[in-house]
């Protein structure tokens, strides 16, 4: 992988890590944080990136579904960390991985 792709992926991962660290405590949030750690390791070792991305995306979907249910019950309750994390993954991380040739 060319250095420019690796640098782009690392920058996107730093943003994702920042927002993942802001998640509240809980099983779903813990799963997402562990998935982010696993993805960082996979990128560093350049192995198993696609399965790590898949686990992260599944964890985010579950976390987003739980947040949406909570928002419906508690009008005005926002979860900016989840929203920002989803945006970072969709707008920065996934495009960087695709530019590097990963099928995610």
C-alpha cells in the first residue's frame, strides 16, 4: 500500500478513535471501542482489515439503533458522539480504505 493511502487511513482512524473514546459506558459502546482498536491493529499489521471493518460497522449499527430508540423515548435527547462517529466512519474512514483498494 502506498504511503499516501496509509497516511490517509491513519488520519481517518485517529478521528474515529477520538469519537469512539467519547461514547458513554455500556456493552454496545464497549463493543464499538474494541472494534476500533481491532481495526487499528489490522491496519498496522495490514491483515484482516475487511473483517475488522465489518465488525465495526455492525457494532455501529447496533449502537445507532439503540440511540435512535432512546431518542424516541426521550424527546430532545441527543447522542452527538454516536452521530459524529458514524459520520467519521462513513465520510472519512471508508472512503480512505476504498481508495487504498479494500473492499469495504
